[in-house]
C-alpha cells in the first residue's frame, strides 16, 4: 500500500471516529432532552399549560400571554437546557452546533403539538425574536429540509 493511500485511510478513520463522537453526544442529548420538565417547578406549570398551548398559534398574543404566565417554569427550564438561546449570555451566538441541532428539532416537534404548527413559520418568527442572521436562518431551514426528507416515527398527536 502506498504511503498516500495509507494516510488517506487514516484520515477517513479519524473522521469516522470523530463523527461517532458527535453521534454519541447527540444520543446523550436525545436521552436527556427536557428532563427538567418532569420535575418541580416545571412539571406543575407544564401540566396546566400544555393543553392551552396546543390550541393557540405560536407567536400570537395568546401564546405570549401563556409564556408570561409560565415565567417561573420557563426561566428554570432555560437555565438548565442549553438548546434554548435564553440559556446563553449571547443568545444563539453562544450556542454550539449540538445546541442548534437540538434546538431546531425541539422547535419542529413543539410545532407538531400545535394544531397549526409550522416549523418554517417558527424559524421566521424566531429570527425576529432571537436576532439571528439570514445565514443562520438558512442553515436552520436546510437542516429542517434534511430532517423532513426522512421518515421519522413519532406520536406527535399524543404529545
């Protein structure tokens, strides 16, 4: 085997191993996503407001009022969950790629809980809310495109 081919194979192996590390990080996040919602002070508030949120439009005045009423739980949740821009001092600019992936999947699945949820609309609304650039918005939209191109098992109607 040539030296060049050997080095290329080592490079491929190194990339594969680092991608496996990324997969492990995402699996850990998947297993631990939103666990704080199952504990006080969040569980009591989400118990009351989850049905209310299903019937209101994301970004509407009613939605914003519900969020204000849930402030104690939302603040606690954001403090312990790095996939929320509010967790970071610099908002979305303080997030890493793992935070962004978990965030966009969370937004997608949260939208599936609303009768009129729309992830594309959520990304548009959240650009104004969180002040991210068009480049970040387009990155999120392309990522959603990849997610939506695959069949994913879910019971969103039960969430």
